[in-house]
């Protein structure tokens, strides 16, 4: 199985603040740190550190050298990353003293991905290979359609959730990974059981991971069975890459044939380590750390 992440590459500017700025409010930041990020980048790092060989497709501007260097330093194949005229995508992130965040994203070159480029990048992939996609690049509906047409397994994280997600045909998706906000947007439901029931009714073959924050996570299999997992308690410092870390470690396990309950536990452990550290890429643990953590701790 070959793994392709086709997604966003962002330069993250993270501001440490006492509290998240409210409408009309001007606040001072205690510090500024710059990291490589983007949901595509973060998930690729997570998949790689979990133990998979990963290729990346996407785009940066002339100012994106740090991102391509970081991919290479982590052992990720970056030959399908284009350099285009324009600014590399970037994110402005506030992180408060409790570890909560809010994020503003500028698409930059992430919004310049054409259908022609997608078809070209997927030429080397086929039946049984895995595509991991998010909603931070252009032409995502076509990307999912093209991957399915080639017989690829697809994992889709529709984040950030916006109207473009409604154009995506979830019949083309193998695994849908969502949080409560995305679940509500897709189904109009807020109750976790109704979210899963709605998705299962509309897409009977779809497998769904629903993360619930401090209440853990749920996995809906295609046969309608639901598996629940708690969280590993930890002191949150920065939650920026928690969801992406969870996604990478879950996909590594489930594609390896690990039972859903164990895949959720591995993903939850990796996410717990991630939130205890600052930054996106620096917070994503390596497999050995996750294995040690799981040997010493148990989910709540």
C-alpha cells in the first residue's frame, strides 16, 4: 500500500496569549513562534512518525522552503510538491494559557491546486493505495472523485468545515474523520448518535471516526457497529495539531488491520502527547513514544 497525502502546506505563526481575543478587542501576545504546519503537512508527519512511508502532493510559493525541507527531514517523499508563483499558505494562531486556540488561514498556493495537477499527481497510485485529504486546498471534490475512480482508499477530514464540503460526494470516501462541529454541519444533528445514524443512513459503506473532545471518540463501522474510546488525561499546552495527530495514528493502525478499539486507543494516546507540547510539527510524537505512553497509561 502506497500512502499519498494531498493537502495543505502552511507557515504557522503562533501567538501565546492570556485569553483568545474577543470581537473588537486588542490584546498583547506574550510570545511569537513560527512553525511548519497545515492540516495536510501535520497529518503527513503523523502518518510518517506512526510508521508509514508517505508521499506528499501540494504546493508552496518561493517562500516555502522550510516546509519542503521539513518534509524531507521527516523522510516524506516531496517530489509531488510544486513551487508556484505567490505566497505560501499561512496560519495565524492564538493559543491561550489553557491550551485552547483559534486559527485564521490564508490559502495562498494551497488554493492554486488545479484539476489537471491532481490527475497528474495521482497517476502513480491505484487500487489499494491510500489517499489522505483535508479541506484546505482547492478542488477537493475532484480529488476525492479521482482517487475513488483509481480504486484508492480515501480518508477525508473535512476541516475546516465550510460550504465547499457540501460539494464533496462522501460515496467516494472510505474513512470520514470529523469532530462535533463538522458532524453537525454535515448532518444538521448535534447528538452524537444521531450524527452517526444520519451518516450511516446516507452512506451505508462509509466508516466514520467522530471525535468528542474530552468525551473521547467513536468509530462507526460500515456494518453499523459503534466502538467508543475514552481519552488519556494530560495537561493541555497547545491543541493545534491534536486532531491531525489523531488522524495519522488512527489511519496507520486501521490500515494495518488493527481492531477499531485499539486503533482509537493508539490515536488517543498520540493526541494526548501532542497537546502537552507547543507547536504543530514539534508536538507530534514518534511511534516509540506512543508505545511507551500506552504501556504506562490507560484511557479514561
